[in-house]
């Protein structure tokens, strides 16, 4: 029987581009995992997408039923409205973040994923927690390099 997973995700970047980070809260039955990472130079959209990717990559088994709650229209609409699959057919020509979209598709196709857009800063506890984690990660003294962004 497939596992039912809930992912809450958020990304943040100050300056956009500038320092950024993402936060993930992964829920599965009684289990909870939080993941956060900061980057020295990135964009908000990259952090929103990387949060989803990281959450999906953290799943230990394939074939999970995953509900992703995100306050990113960029991410939710790209999948739910089918834009991503049109971009893929054109090899992401003219689109931003092709490195992350390709990585997303690899992990997305291992599960049954549904996206639900939620309003940011609307007192949804897990979304607020993700925002806190993302901002905290972006302000860390040790920030990673967002190689995909810095190569663009």
C-alpha cells in the first residue's frame, strides 16, 4: 500500500537575487522531518522549487501519494496547469531554472503528486514553519552555492 505523505514547502530570497533559503516540513503518519538550506546568491522562485525537490528526494520509497502545500504560484501552476510539460517538450527553451525543473521531473515521476496552493503568511502553521526555516537558513553564516543559478 502506498504511503501518504504531506509536504509543506517555502522558499525565500532577500534582494531576489540575493541570499536565499528553503524550508520543508515532511509529514507521514506520526513521523515529521524538517529540512532547510541556505544559499548565498539565488532567487525566490529557485528556492520555492528547490524546497519541493528536496522534500520529494527525501522520500525513502517510490510510489508515494504526496500532497504538496506551497504558497508559490510559480511552482503550483507550472505543474497543475500543465505548463511544465509543454516546456519540457521544447527542452525548456527560453525558460528560467531548467536545471531545477529537470531535476524536479525526475523525482516527480517516481510518485503520485498533487499540488495545493495556499496563501502565504495566512496563519497556516506548517506553512509558517517553512517560512521561518527558509528565512533562518537564508541568514545562516554558512551559505551554499546555488550552482545552477550562478551558472546562468
